[in-house]
């Protein structure tokens, strides 16, 4: 019986921030910045650290609201549009 392979180890890797894995990546291409931190979360943490150090008066709650508003705006943009004919059929 042989020992664990690299693929076996990759199956257990999980990002400590977003929870992505090799089998369920957060984005393509997803890679590992550290053993338990994906590249996307690593970059996000770096941007947040830079903002914290550089902002006049960093307000994380206000930043979180801004991020939420932008995400909601993106979801509205990406949401499938209803067909006018289909809506008329249901009225």
C-alpha cells in the first residue's frame, strides 16, 4: 500500500477565510498563497491592511456597508431579466 499522494493532500486544503478548496475553488484560477489561505483572500486581506494603514480614519463598519452595496449592485446587474411576454402570461 502506498502513502498519500499530492492529490490526496490537495483534497484536504481549505481556505481559512472563504472555505474554498481545490475541488470547489472561489474563482478560477484559484491558487494557494499559503497552506490554508487562497490567493483571492490573501489579496483581499492585503488591500484591507493597506487601507487600514493609509486611511485618514479607517471605519470598518462604513467600509463593510460600501462593500455590501457594491455586491448588491453587481447582483442586480447579473440577475436574469424576465421576459415581458412571460410576465404577461402570468398576469
